[in-house]
């Protein structure tokens, strides 16, 4: 393992510029400046900027964004764990159902990101705005169907997943609120996909920071009835999560409507366009199926674990959320690559798009590889990438 680590770092640290510095304990001023610009959301042209710098500018806020999504999961289960094993088991069983919604949200986001990035690369922001508008309509339509056919049957769905009567009595309200408010999940993912595709990754990051802050603050208030808030128990966690995500969605829509990013959403982009929706669905199809394979196995595993009682299911729920906390940020790197590919294909630069993929892969290996050397020993030069 140590030999592999020793070999991985220099491979990435080899500079395409002769001015790269890789001294131990030294942090490149260019790296610090790029990190600062990435978090601030400084605008650059992702079709002409150095590939290494462009990937970093996209990846840093996207990694933070996925970290925020991980915190959503961990924050909920932290407060709910104070209510006992049945409450945590409720979260686990509901989460297994919600994975189907996450699958749809992440899958549709693939198509939205690809199309928006392509239009931006072509120099067609109005076309990107039209894709954004159709993504909103598509997300609302799908979420409405899920809410109508899912929320009223929350107790039956819990029993189908193997919940005991105690878990059903404790958690049917949580499941009903989560399924009924699934629009916040779909829209949050799809609209952030629009920002990522446009290259406004910092906006997507700030959106989830806002949603997380509200969720963390409101969670204990609604669960335990702090101050003027009603004591809702485990259902309060669902209420807080939906308020946090819903507020984040409103912020997304306001940002798009005001044109604070590269895409400005107008009313003319919202009337149903079957052709545009079909394009989103077509591009999302294989990606959604790929994600579904993993989520289906997760649902099956939760169903099996439910036979061992609430304590076992509660332990698994806590464990898997901690694992997701470590895994989800890796999606940030892949999302950065997707944006670079889309924009550069739109700009008729397929070679540059391919180079961006390999660059993102190398960065991902360094950042998320097991037990890699410290960043100060793995300096990455992107001045001329």
C-alpha cells in the first residue's frame, strides 16, 4: 500500500509547467488563489482557461456541495437517534424508499447538466435557460406523481419494507412528510445541476449551505419542541428537512430569475416543450439505470435487515450515513468533469474535453484515494494544463 501511495503522488504532481513546485510544506500561491476564486465563484471561461485550473474551479465548490448533501443525512439521524431505535429505524426504512427519488433526481440531473453545459459551450445562454425551465417543469410533474401515489400510503409502504407495528406507529408521519415533500429533493438536485452545467458551481454550493443551516437549526426545534416550536418527534426531522430544502429551492429559483449566474430563467422558458423534456430524459436514461442498480441493492439489503429488529436497522442506518458522508464528495469531482465535457463539446473542442476527464480523474485519485500523502507533498500544477 505504501509503495502505491508513493507512486501515486508524483504521477499527479508532474508539472505540465516547468515552474511547478512540490517542496514538502510548501503551498503554491497559485493553488491558494485558485481555491479562493473557486469558493468565491469567480467567473472564468471553461472552454479556454487552463484545464487544470478550470477543473479545480469547478470541483472545489462541487465537493463542498456534495459534502453539504452528506450533512443533511448525518444531521437528521443525529437528532433522531435521541428518540430511540424505532425512530432511527423509521429514518432508515424511509431513506430506502427515498433512494428511488434520489435515483430519479440524480439521473435527471445528468441530462440537465449535459444539455445546459452544451448550450453554454455553444454560446447559447437562452438555450440553456430553456433547458432549465423544462427541468423545473419535469421535476414538478414527477414529484407530484410520487406525492400523490406515495404519501397517502406511507404506513403500508413501511410494512412492505418489514417495519414492525411500533415503527409504523412511530414513523408513518415522517415517511408521509418525506414522500409528500419530495419535490424539494427533485428540484434541489435538478436546479443545482443547471448551475453546475453553466459553470456556476459556487452558487450550487451556497444553496446547500443555506438549506443545511436551516435543517441543523430547525431539526432539534421541531423534534423536541424547543421554544415556540411544536414537539413533533421523528416527524419533526422531516419537517425541518423539507423546510431547509424548500428554502434552498426558492433561493435557486430567485437566483435564476434574477440572472445572477450565467443562466437567466424567464416565464417563456416554462411552457411545456416535449422535445426538450425528451432530450433530458434520453440523456438521463443510462445514467439513471446505472444508479438504480446500486440503489435497488440498498433497498433489498434494508428489507433483509428489517427482519432483525429496530436495533440492527438503526445501527445500519447510522453507519451507512457516515459512509455516505465520505463518499458523496467524490461526486463533486465527477460533476466537474461532466461540466467540462459538456461545455467543451459545445465549443467543438473534444480533445480538451477528454483532457479534462483525465485531469479530474487524477485529482480524484489524490483527493479521495485511501491514506494519500498530505496535499503539501502532492502539489498539482495546473498553470498550463
